[in-house]
């Protein structure tokens, strides 16, 4: 089995050196980032098994970094910080952290927690091929958006993407190339997202994006993603995408109905010739 890869995010060079050294001695593979922005940049390039994230950092702090990671990425995150008051720990767990360790910590506790988090979090919430959050996380996210926006009345849009004629890539270029296409599409789509927007792998070659705003906003985002994948300079060329968009509360007010409305719109985009975005009627 390959070693567990850790991305260590800490603005203190001395802390980074000490923790990285200990982890490497423990058999982990370690990459480092010097602050939140650097962490997000590195996550665009590497796919670590787990992120150890400092909270107090200049620029975007650990909380905001965690928010931004969770837009696109189901990677397990352990918050690692001197600020480990109960209120901080609770905030971290609620914000989508998988665990919380106060500094200073014992080396064996850190390793044991990394192993425990990987057993728990990674399998259930994250898609192993693309690194995106998976269907289960998507369902939970939609439920929590619905609960929140029923109170505030703010609209949000659901986009479902489906890769066009994807089966023919597996059939003609082989399953491994099909897998690479899925990874590339996921990465390019994730790159198009802005604050508050989140992407998930919800099926074999289907992706869901949840967007604050109405159906028109959803169509704009979907169109941006569709165009980005189409325009990607890659050989062989990537397949095109079709998308269906539906919004809360305009088209539906439950998860099932919203999903169904977006799926029907997707079906219309496919029927209309594919490589298109369609808004729920
Ligand atoms: P359409 O334009 O109508 O969407 O056609 P399609 O070929 O994309 O749709 P279809 O649902 O017939 O095929 C989807 C294929 O995706 C079938 C399945 O084998 C493949 N697939 C699902 N998950 C994976 C995966 O993880 N890796 C690879 N390589 N293929 C996958
Ligand atoms: Mg499909
Ligand atoms: Mg398809």
C-alpha cells in the first residue's frame, strides 16, 4: 500500500519543519503549504489523503480555508491549532472539519487521529476517483440548504451535469482513459466555481453543482462550466456536457422534487442534441 499523503498547512516555518519531520519519520508522505491561499493552490495540483490545517494564519484563516476546500473537495481535514477551546472545536466540527487537535500534541496521538479520520471520513463522504464530495454528501448538503433557505427564503439552484456519450470513450479508448476524462472534467468544472458554489460527483458520469441564486444564475454557471470543458486544450479532446437546471423554491421545495426537475431539464438538453444547458420548464 502506498504511504498516506498529508498536506500540512501552517504559517510558521518552525512548526512546519517539526511536524513534517515527525510525520515523515512515522512513514507519512508530507507536502506543505504556507497559508490558506497556498493550501487551495496545492489542492488544485495534488490529491493528498488528508489535510492538517492550522487555524490562525495571515490572509484567509483556517476557517475560511476550510469553507473554500469544502466547495470542491471531500478530502478529510484535521484542524491543528493552539486555539483548542471547546468553542473552537465545536466550530471546527460544524464547519466540516473531521477532527481537531490542540497544540502541543503527542506524535502518536496525531498519527492515531489521522488513521482514525481516514477510516471514518474518507470512505463515506468522498469520491476516490475525482476527490470530489460524493452522492451521500450531496444529499446531505441539499437537505441542509433546503432547511436553511426555507427559513430565509433565499433561492438556490441545482445543476446536474451528465457527460455526453461517455460510454463510447470507455468502449473505444478503454476504461482507464474514461477514468482520466472523469478526473479532468471534475477538475475543470471545480475551477469554474466561485464563493458559495459547490460541486459533487453524484453518479458514474454525473456531477451536481449547488449555487446560491435563482435558475438564471444556475444557467450562467452551468454554461460557464460547459464552455470550459469544451474549450479545454487536451488531446484527445474531452467529451461535451449536457446540463439540467432547477431552482428552489421556483421549481420545487423538496430534495426529491428538485432533483427530478433538474433531471427532466437534463433529459430535455439530451433530447435537444446534447452539449447544452436546459432550465426546468
Ligand atoms: P448520454 O450522452 O446519453 O449520457 O450517453 P452516455 O454514454 O454518457 O450514457 P450511459 O449512461 O449509457 O453511459 C454511462 C457510462 O459511464 C456507463 C458506465 O460504464 C460509465 N461509467 C460509470 N462510472 C464510471 C467510472 O468510474 N469510470 C469509467 N471509466 N466509466 C464509468
Ligand atoms: Mg448518465
Ligand atoms: Mg452520459
